C-alpha cells in the first residue's frame, strides 16, 4: 500500500512487457505480489523504492525552484534569463506542461515566434488538458500571421471556458480578422485595376483656413522638412493634402527603383546606415541631432521596419518619405518585414493611420511598401538588407535584382529570407526561431560573400543590447536603431557610418523621452489581451 505511484507505473510497465497471462494484475493482492516479484527480479528492494521516491521529489523541488527564478526574471522583463531558467527546469523535469507554456510566452516577448509555437505545441503533447497551451499556441500563430490556425485554438478555449471574458474576446477579435481577410480576398482586383494612387485627386482637396502647419504648395524643400519635424514634435498633424502629395511623389520614386539598388559613397564623404526605428519618432529626431539632418553631403540608408509597435509610426514614415523626395539620390530606404499588411494589422500601423487619417491613406501606404527596394549594395562591396541570407546555395546579386517585389511577402523564397532571416553562431543552417526565414552560420556568410565578391553584410531585424553586433568574424553586422524598444527592452540604439575605406564606425545612444503615448497604442485589441 505504501508503494509510490511512480513505482506502480514502472512495475505496471514491467507487467505489460512480461509474458504473464491477462487477469493476473486484477486484484490488489495479485498486484502487490507481482510488483514485489518483478521488482525483486530487477534486483530492487523497498529501500530502493523509497530512494527513488525521494530522488523524484528532489527533482520536482529543484525544477520548481528553477521555474520560480525564471518567473522572477520574466516579471523583470529579463526574457533571455527567463528562457534560460525555464530551459533548465525543462531539462531537469520535461514532463511539466506549464514549463513549456511559460517558456513559450517568454519566446513571444523576444519575437522568437517559431520557438514559441514549438513550445506551446509541446506543452499540449505533455498535457492535452493544459488550457494555457492553446492560448500560447494561438498567440504564436497570430504573431506569425497564421490567423486561421489561431482561431481554431481560441475557439477550443472558448468552448472549454465559455464564461471567460478574455477567452471570448480573443475568439471574437480573431474571428474578425479571419472574416476581414476573406472579404479582402473576395474584393481584391487584378494588377490591371486602378490603384489607390490613381484615385487621389489633390486639386479637389481644400486646406482649411484654420490649418496653421507646414504647407507644401510646390516641391519639398529643406525648410519645409525642418518645419515638419518641429510640427510633428509638437504632436500636430500634417494636413491630409500634403500627406497625399508626399505619398504620391515617393511612390513614383520607388516604382522606378530596383529590388537591389547600387549606392556609391561620395568621395571624402560619409554614409550612414540606420536599423529599425519602429515608430519611435523622438529617437529618430535624436539620430538627426547626433548625426545631422539628411543632406547631399550627409546621405542615409534606413534599413526597414520604420513602422509598428511605436505609436508615432506615421510621423516617422512621413518624415522619411519626405527626405526621400527631397534627396532621391542621397536618401535610401529598404523594406523590412513590418512593411507588410499582416504586421501592420497586428502591430499598430494600420490602426494608427486609420485613427489619424483614413483607411484610404493606409491602402496607399500598402501600395508604396510593395515597391520598397529589398537590398542595397554599397561600393560594390557591402550588401545591406533587413533580414539576412538564404536557404539555398549559389544565390547571386543578380538573383536579388530579379526578385518581383511588388507584392506581399510570402513565407518562403528570396524575398522572404531577405526580410526575415537571422544569423547564428554555429556553421550551417537551421530553422528560424521566428518560424519564417532561416538561421545562417558563418560558413554560409563566407560562401555568399566569396561568391559575390563582397566584404561583409549589414542587416537589422534584431534587438541588440548595444544597438549593434559584429558576428561571423566581422562579416555580418547587425544594427538596430530603436533604443529601449517598446519602452521595455532597455537596449541602446545605434547607427553605422561608413567612408570609402568601408570601415564601420558605430555610434550608440540611449532612448530620449517621448509624450505619454504607450507603445502598441493602435495595435490590434488581441495584443492588449494578455499577449
């Protein structure tokens, strides 16, 4: 009667693997006799069983201690440390569903959506009744744009917990997205139909006498841009007519660009590369304060993810587009993974544009994002892209030039990997932590550079504590320009300056104060419901 439950299960397994006839395990007396007999055959004793039970209890206690430490790190927003300790708890005791569920949400916080999905699925393998596992899996699917899969899990949670307001609201919001996507697909028109840009009639838009902001009656000038920066800094809106004027002009420029653009650093000059901005307008102003405003003798490349998460994305993108129109040969912009409809719908840009202006203007932004270049090659020696390298060997610069970019990114292929891939310290390739793109090692970087006669690559896409990271023996550089990302990561921002010797110089900076508008203010409601 004192046999431990775990010991009972082990001996039952012995019974199942034995040649004893069915039925001998039916009565308590037979069970105890058989268990002790089999245990004795294995060289065990009751003392051994007691020791096994104690060991098991010790493992449980230690793994719970590790989990609690991980929880503390999570509360302090130290997600990498939390992941480390959840992993230790799992290694010690891999049969606890909540350990995988907790690590899943920590991965979500670090945007490792693929890993988050794997952990959520594993938690359900361990315990199919672990309801939080369905929440976590749905959240990971949402983050990856897999809305139909997310809806299935939210529906299951709603059925199990019909009175849970949070569960019901998640299901309702996800249902709206799936229905909206179906509607958009039904009304979508082919490439020959009239674009949003063709429907804009600037001459019919009146500027009210009450408007006192910057005016754009002719071409954009440096003075207009300075006035615009001050106007935005004071949290004021540019008149919609002038917004549309900037958007229509910049669309023409990007339509005439290539998927891979060649850039030459001016003689005796410098060239600045910035990473993700993510709607942090006041940190963008700080970059200009530290490094000077864009000009013919101060060219810039902004390497994607201009919008989403930060709640001043509209101010950021209109500023960057304005400078692109002002200095088309000295100001460059590349597409990031957040310049897409799925990301914009979830992480705030769509909601922000519709809140401050209109859905029509958001649709025009979508058209423009589709024309953003995917990469830039500096002095024929440095390739700059938002994400990283490729799942296939033998990719050349000409292959990148030939990519048809005027569309939404797919889940695979060169365009996807340029926007989503990340480096890894070990050689070879592996599945991406994000669930999209790949991880590529130093050998993959070396092979690509050698094949294309390049010296190194610059990419963005990942938060780094110092705002930048030099990896792969100096041949893969990451730059991230949004300090204290989402007001919670505590990282520095950075930008890179290059001269003709192509030796990168890194400038780092802390976040600056901004008005009391929280990040994700305009994001999909699902991301304010426990995501």
